[in-house]
């Protein structure tokens, strides 16, 4: 994607305006009420604010329930949630946030985009300006079968920092897609 291609795609009404100038972070699942997820959230806001200078960053005060989202069990017998249902939730349950340029769901749960996929760290729908990313597989203990919400007592401060940094990168990656930035196919 060249700059010219990008700038052509970002013409009004796709580009943010003074009325749609907010990146809306949307906690999804009950894990954001307490524990490590609730402590990580302010760092996500701070990082997103710094990265997307000029945009407001807001957090939906109450996490969205995942009770109506399709799910299956992953290899560790934990629930894994279907992203397209999460996109639907973002499109319907956050409609009241009129200033939102884009809406990014954040969850501690494992996610997948369809039956043919094992998992993804995150995914966005640029034209709808919705995305979801997960802390789950970035957790240092995920592949030992420990659910992300249960990892905190085992984590050193360094491991927490590495985990958070990986999640911040995924958050920015998915948000950039919602700003019209595609993957670079020329990177070596």
C-alpha cells in the first residue's frame, strides 16, 4: 500500500472528523471487572492516546457480555469466542457512542474467526471500523494451559510488562486497520 493509495482510501466520510474523533475501547467478557485485566486497561488507554495523537480515547464503562457469542473449546478446554459475533455486538451495543470513529473490543478470552481457523490474536473490519483483540495467546502461560485470567499470580513484573507490550502492539495493529492501513506486503 503506497501513501497515494492510502490517502485515496481515507477521504471523507472514512477519515475521522471533529464529530467522530474517538477510539472507543470496549471490554468484552466479565474478566474486566477485576484482576489483571482491569489493571492493564489504563495502560491501553494511555498507549492508544499517545499512538493516535489528536484522537480521544474512551472506554465503555461496563464490559459487554459474551453470553450470546458463539464459542467452541480450544485445545486447553477453554472457551474460544467467534469474532464475527463479537463484531455484531460492537455494531449493536455501542451504537450510542456517536463520537466513536472506531470501536475496538478487548478481551482476555481466546478468539477465532471461523471453523477453518485455529485462532487469531485480533482482527478488524476496516469498512465497519470495528475490531477485536485478545490478551489470551499473548499470555506467557497460555500454552501451558493457564487461562489469561488466572495467570497473574505466576507472573513476574517483567513477564507482565512483556505481556502488556505484546497486547499494546496488537491493539495498535488492529486499530491501524480501522484507519485504513493495510498489511505491508513489501516488508522484508
